């Protein structure tokens, strides 16, 4: 049974973006049959700074968190945009993941910022990092803003529809590529 892992790339207390990611992980149709979901909030774990040690040498949750990431078949990664980039906590997690651990897996991206000025941050900064791993990225992503929320809940029906569309696309692409090495392509240059 394939697993869709939502990664909340922030260490702050879960808020609006976390709620939107939970919403995106709720099944919306038949394509969700036999798909399991889980949500990883980086702030809910003690994750060490990536310093090149073996995962087993970290004394905290680092190894278990990375194993959870590696065990998933597909991802929805959500990050706040801070100073025109994705979070350092998400970058640290990606620095801990071995390059071969994400190769050929499918991912959709969600970001949240205060204004439209930073909507390209996921395309110009996070996509290249994930491409380095050989991840299959769903074209487009979802960019959320504070004004789309009311009382901490996503209230914009178009944004909700976009989140569901993104999650459905991740599942569809994962099904199309699962077990088919021809669709994965050559190994990432980073793995050589």
C-alpha cells in the first residue's frame, strides 16, 4: 500500500500551513483507494544539524525521521517562505536524506508567504534541490497567503481545490511510475 507523506517544513507551532497540509492529505476520491497518509511536522522532533555522521550516530530523532521520509512512496512538501526561500529546517532534513532515498519518488510542493512576491521561491529554490535527488516533481504547486485563511482555517475554495488537485496529481504520477524503471530515468549526477 503506497504511502503519501506530508512534510511540514517548519519547526514553529503548527498553524495555518499545517492545517492546509492536513486538508490536502484528506482523501477526495477513488484514486485514494489503498493510499495511506501520514504527516511529519519537523517541529515535533529533535533533528540534529546535518554534519556528515551516519544516521545511527545521531542521539535524537534524526534517524527515525529520515527513515520515515525514506519509507514513503510520495510526498507533499509544505514550507513557509521566509526571507524569499524555503526553511532552513527543511533544507537540513534534505541534507540528511541520502541521494538515492528519493530517486524516482513523486512530490508536490506547497508554499505559504505573506504576499505574492515570493511565490516563485519553490520553483527557483526548492525544485532544483529535489531535482538533485532525482525526484519526479508534479508541475506547478500551490502558493497560499494569509488572506486565504479565516480563523486559522483555509477558507478560499479555489485554494482548497488546488490542494486537492495537487495531491491527486501526486498519486496519479506515483501510480504511473511505480515499479517502472524506464520512467525513473538515469541516476542523479549526485549519486555518482
